[in-house]
């Protein structure tokens, strides 16, 4: 009997000590969960450590969808403190699952209204547009004009010219599908399903991922294929110039039918280091990190006060009427749209 | 084989079974059950609807059927092409033999994204063979053969090179033809190794993910890819779990059938060190056979490798080493470029513990399987094979939901070599068990006659012979670890980027394609060097046996 009591006493003391330490001392590490495209220059995360004494430990998932699944599965005991890289296509589901605790980022006023969400559950960090990229030389060789609208590609003249990513395995693929849904609507005379039917008739090629589409099938820039039109990013021509050390972009962007992807960061519900996690979210929106993003991830900083690198200033386009969709609307319909898409293209 | 012998070995066999059993229970069975429970019992109620949905959906049924038959066909073709190659490497000495054999391991480590590039060049619209196999079952089958040929060549070869050729010579001198000797003498002797390798190839093809993602399409998709789709695109964890259960049931049924097939005990073989068995070809018929086999290997294995090397040196101004130079001295200050030396160091940091864990646990498990009598040994064997047939997505998610207590391992770098070892252990078992089964009876009995204890017999007699097979298993463990991408990418930090992760990054944006190819060539070179190193180590050690 005495042993049992001693045991209880020890347990109680241990709990009390654990409780104190969680509340009072600054943790020496925060875990940042992000997707596979995350990249940062040496020294940037170290700058956060210099400011705060906290080390950032990065956990990367294969892609954004896998990351969201992992966060949902571990919500009772989160594996990370901050989630960064969730975009508007998955945001609503994550908020419904109570993944985040509210946080008002220090620099939130620097973010244009159009990028912000109503609640302060997540903070916008960057944005980019998924757009069709064109190979002007490849199109000219086929005797084709450069198209200036999505609907042009339904024309039989553009048969065999387009390669897209499967929306069930690729995030730009999903963005393009959503762009067609936003453009053509669900119930007009020419709904998105009819548009896709025409693309299929026009021998659209569907590949699983961005790199197969861009490097394998696209004929422009560093692509090695034979299709002059590909679903890629508005910043892809910038990357061609930057990595290829070129003076002019070898590819162009079709500014109609782009889809805006906004990436957010949020503090994960259940973190034991909420204050430190908040500091990290603030840091992601500050100049050091924001300035470093464009040339690592080829996205635009959400903080409007951030100067852009020269190559972005000279070569980047930000489409003026990029399609934007309510996250809740996407979440409500994603499964049905993907199933309908599969029926059309199968 | 008598009961008294079994009784004598029992205590230490049981003791040896403990580490593999604990390892498997904690790092496989527990995470697996936890994730399936989480997926299928979301709010305390069992989601039967997920199963109904999966079973009644004609698309899912056709996915399951495709998964099964493509795996069967892949296995048959891989074994049929792998056997002559295993024979040539086991029995003949010829110039370039060890280089050629090392080359056959390279596909095993290549990321599927990179293989996709090579296959598109060889079998796509610009094919030098004038075929366009994109979106056909053939591209998938050829890729599975490309990846898995090494399993048959090495798995069967390690037994073949230890079979005394005098048995075959004796049969031939009694008037049997070459083909008949092969069918009636050699094949039965090789049976355990062939079935072992076939089982591995089948499991790999059955759970194929990367190959299908890169070369398949909506009509050619496996359960593994469908689990991934449901879990990451639809966020339907219940459907993903139901599919994972379906996949697991399929794998278990197949493994049980395999257990029944391979039940017949291996024949007792007069084994010889390989140095004595391999000889130079004597007749022109033998030379033609060797040339034809090497030609086949060249076509399937070497062509894609050559394509990748060519791509890594292709620049707008003709062949050059620009992309390699860019890897060493990045032209831009960007974290996209990880120095190859750093990436190699990071890869080795995961590979070495993975090999040690896999070899240690696998060897213990192998001894238990060989020594335990009756059902228990076979059951143990089947359960240890399961990780290879389980969806990587399921295991990965399982780690996340299960391994947070008592110590939170989920963000720990140790989880990477552990995950690699889980996949590599079946390779250690499959390459050592057939050899152990063959040596144990004869040698142990001989040792017993001479008064040695079972442990002594194991250490002094079995171990040296088994070490060669263990080296093969260890080499596969190394290859699995160094080429692995999924688990590594989840835990790898920017500072610990491995070679496959850096290839993925370089392929993930425009303009760095050549650098990605150069990094892939670095990966191939390391694998080739490791394979040749282990091969030469194997040769010198076996010489002393």
C-alpha cells in the first residue's frame, strides 16, 4: 500500500514539474511542417534562431495533400508546431478539422486584402498563379497563332498541342481543373465538362506530375517534348531565364484562365509551444524570409513591402484577372468535380 | 530432422526470435493497426460504408484486378529473363563480369522520376526503336523488369554459384541432354531461391507506386496509387484504409500460397565456394549464350542508364560537364543546389545504420525460420515479409499516428533507417534462408558427430557460408536505403538533403533538369562502386572458405 502511495506522489510531482516547464520556459525548438517544394537559402532560418534562440526543425511531406492528411491524422498530438504551405484548395477542410489556433501576425497589415482570409486562423505567406505556358516557336512551327483564351484550345486546330497534369495526383493539375470550372461554370450552355470533352477530342495529354508535363512533354524552354502548351506556373518563364542565364524568356504565359494559389501558415492546435510557433509565423511574413522566397520557390511574397529580385521585376507577370475560388466552395465540391472529371477523360 | 534435434535448438532459437519480433511488432504491426483503426473507426463507429463503397465500385474492382495481373505478369517475365543471367554470372568467368553484374543493381536505386525520363526517351515518341509505348501496359511491365531483374540475378545466383557443377556433369555423363539436366536436376535444386526471388518481385510489383505514377495513367493504376489518391487528393482516409485492408488481405493470401509452395524442404546440396565453380566459356555455343544474355541485359538495363548519362552531359552547345560543374559550384546562390558531396554524406548517414539494422535483424530472423520446426517458422517468415507488401503510404501514416508515445519518434531522424530496414529485412531473409536451409542439415550433422555444440556449429560452419548470402542481402539493404525517397523526403531537413531528395527538388522547377540528371548519375556511380566493392569482398572471403 505504501508503495502505491509513493508511486502516486512521484507521478503527481512529475506532472507538476512537466506542467511548469511547458508553461514557463521558452522551448529551444519549433517544428515546421511543410510540403516538398519548400526551399530556403542557408542562413535564413538561422536568422530566426539568432533573434529568438529557437531552432527551426523542418518536416517536409511529399506534397500539399499528403501534408494536410498527415496534419489531420495527428491533430490529437501534432507532430509539428507550425504548418506552412497549405493552399486555398485545402484550407477549408483544415479549418473544419480544427487544425489551427488563431494568431494575428505582426505584419498582417502589409498583406493586400485580396490575399487575406476572414478569420485569423491562418496567415497568408505567398501566392502564385497556375497558368498555361506557351512555346511560341513550337506553335509557329505548327502554323498556329498563340492562343489568348482558354476556349481557343477547344478548337480542332489546337489538337495534340496541350499537356496537363492529373488533378488527382498533382496540385497544378487541380488548380487548372478549378480554373476551367471557374471559367466555364457548371450549368451554362458550355459547362466545364463540355470544355474538357473538347480537350479530350483534341487529344489532350494527361500526365501524373508537373515534371513529366514540363520536362517530358512540353517543347518550350527546358522541356524536351513535342507539345507547345503546358499547365505550369506564371513564374516558370522567370525560372527559365534565371537558371538558364538567358536574356529573354523562351516561353510565355497565357494570362486567361490562371488560378491563384495562396499559401498560408498557421499554428497547429495542440502545440506545446504556442508562443514560439507564433513567433515563427511572424518571421515567415517578415522581410528576411519573404525576400528569400521568390528565387527558391518561384512564388510572390505576400508581404507587399518586400522588394522583388531583379529577374522577377524584369520577367514576371502577375495575371490581372486570375481565377479565385472560395475555399469552402472548393472543399464542398472537390470530390464530385474530380469524379466527374475522371468520367469525362476516361 | 528428428524431434530430439529440434528440442535441443529450441531455447536459443526462441531467444533469437525476440529482437525481430519486437522490432516488427513496434515498427510495423502496431502502426499498421493504429492507422487502419483511425481510418476505419473515425468517430467510434466502424465505417462499414467504406468497404461497401470499395467493393461495389466497378472502378475499384478493375484497379484491384489490374494490380493483381500486372504483378503476376511482371514476375513471370522478370524470372524468365533473370534466370539465364543468373546462370551466366554464376557459372562463367568473362571480361567485365563484375562490372556488368554491378550495373544490374543500378536500376534498383534510381528514383522513378528519373527512370521515367529515360523510359520516355527510349520508349516514347522519339524512340530509337521506333515504338511509342506511352500509356501502355508494356511500358509498366518493362519498367518492373528493369527494376527487379537484380533481385532474380542475385537471389538465384547466390545459390547457383554454390551448387557443385559435378552433379550436372554426372547427369550429363549418364546421357541426359542439357535441357533435361536443367529441368530435372538444376531447377529442383534452385527451386527455393527462385520462389524466394519471385515472391519479392511479386510483392514489389503488386505494391508498385512510382512506376505507375510515372508511366501509368487512369486506366493503368494500382491499389497503392489509389490509396495515395484517396488519402491525399480526396482526403478520404476511410476509403484509403479500406483499400489498404484489401491490399493487405491480397498480400497475405499470396504469401500463404507461397509458403505452401516452398514448404517442401530444400534438397541437401553439396555447396562449393563460387571461386571454384565459375569458369571460362569453352565452346562457341557457350560464348553465343553468354553474348545473347549480356545483349538482353544491355538492352533492358544499360540503355536507360546510357540515356541518363547522355542527358546529364547534354547542353545547348554540345556535350559538356557543365551540369556537374554547376552542382559543385552553384551558379546562383540558391538552396536548390546541394553540393553532391554533402548529399552523398547525408545519404550514407541513413544507409549505414539501415544496413546494420536490416542485416542484424534479418540474420536473426533467418536463423529462426530455418531452425524452428513446423508452422511457427513459416508464420514468422510470412509476417516478416508483410512490410514489403504493405502500402508505403499506410506505413508512413501509421508511424505518424502511432509512434508518439512513450518517446516521440515521429520527427526523429532515426525513423528513416528504421523504415528502410523494415523494407530491407525481407531481402536479407530471402537471400540467406535458401542457403542456410541447404547447408544446415549436412554440416550441422557433421559437426554434431565431431562433438560441436549447435552454437559452435553455427558460428564455425554455417556463418562463413551464409556470410556470402548475407552480403547480397546487405547490398540490397544499402541500395534500398540510398535510393529511397518517400520516407526520407518526409523527415529530411534542408540541411540533411539526400541524393534522391535533391534530384526531386531539381526536377521540381524549370531550368535545372540537367543538374537533376547529373545528380542521378552520381547516385548510379555510388551504387555501382558499392556493388563492386561488396562483390570483391565476397570473392576474397569465399576464397578462404
